[in-house]
């Protein structure tokens, strides 16, 4: 009888464990991770056809959203103090203006500067004046706008929703090494979440430099999942998609488009 009782208790414990496992698999967090892993496996760019598709889409579509930004600082006598360069990525094409995300540090006016002027270069080689449209220093992101060309519009980059998994391939579009529309490939590495504003940042193995600050980082689906804001040991360091989505929410709250 005692033996039967022990078997009964053991069976209950096993069933309870199975129930807990099923309950965990029903959570939204588990489902999101499962979907992300499935996408990662299905889009493994180590496979030659997937790699070709990934690079072709990046070259022929995503890269068209990439811009180079020149920033010039002037004193109160209109003397040029400093010139610096960075990157940006178009996310919205409206009737009159194109709008691009970039690093807020790139567009920020330092102390002692009277005026800042922004110049935007697109993939067609067109040069136009840029204007600071939105600045969110807490999220280290800004939006720059510039006049839309009358003959063509720049495509808006596809926006992602989740940060890539550790070891997943990612692609940086920018002005790295002072090359317009440069592309650098690497892997997703450590992510960090500071306490102040719950910003999520991530390190990568993507080789980069200061000229790519503001540049777009894409996942294997060619979706925007990060904006480079700095480099660490000559590798890209970026703010992640959660801060990008918050910045876009603020932007669309302040703008009405037909």
C-alpha cells in the first residue's frame, strides 16, 4: 500500500511539472522568443541563397534610405568653428519633407556655438539643407528633416520590433570610414539596460567608427533594430529598437500626415 502511495505522489509531481512547462510556454514572452528563434533559423544567412537575398535587399532597397549628414558650427561672427560628419536613415517620406533618424549627439550644439547648419547627402548625390525636427536626448536620438526632391522620394526603412538574439548577424549602413553608403556586417552581442530611462543598448562585432554615428543597424530581415550612437574598441555600439519605437511615437504625436 505504501508503495502504491509513493507511486501516486510521484505521478502528481510529474504532472505538476508538465503543467508548469505548458503554462510557461503559453506566456507572451515565451511566444515572442519562440517566433524570434524560428525567424532566425528560417533566415540563416549562412545558407547561400539566404545570404544573397539578404545582401541584395540591403543593397538595392534598404541602402536607399541611408543618408550622410554634415554638421557645421559657427560663432556669432559667422566664422566656421568645426565640421563633423555622421549618418542617418530615412523612415518617413511626406509631401514636402523627408524625415530621418540619427544620433542626437551628432546634431547637438555644443557650448560656445552660435549656430549649427546641417547638410544632407542622399544616395543619388543630391545635397540639401537639413533642419532639426525632434530631439530626445534621454533616448539619444533625433529626427532631421530635409526637402523632398521633386523627381524622386527616398524609401522609408522597414522598422523592426524586437532586438536580435546573441550571435545573430546584423548589418550597419552608414558613412563609416568616410565612405558614403558603406555597409559593415557583424554579429549581435551583449545588450545592456540602464536604470534611468530603461533604454536598451547593445554591443556588436560590426567594425565601425565615429562617421557611422546615426547609422542604421538592420536585422536579417532588413528591418531597423538599432541606431549607432558610439563605438567601443572600434566596434558599433547602438541604442536598440525600443528607444527607436518610443522616438517614433513622440514624432507621430507631433506630426499629422495626410
